[in-house]
């Protein structure tokens, strides 16, 4: 998963999807199909995986 930091306000996804992201989303219910993420929200999602 690749994201770009937008002026420390949010992260914008720069990926087009993959089988790995789809599998992680299904297994952990992460909601990785959005275009923008708040920093706190994205950190919570990462903690679920790691």
C-alpha cells in the first residue's frame, strides 16, 4: 500500500489495488478501498496488521 502525505492533513492513496491489499482488507476489515485517510485512522489500521 502506498500513500502520499498531503500537507500533514491527510494521506492520499497512490496505489491501484492488489491481491495482497484485497486479502488484508477481507481478513482484517481494514477498509483499504478509500482514496483519503486521516493520520490517526491509518495508524489504527496499521496496528491491526502488525
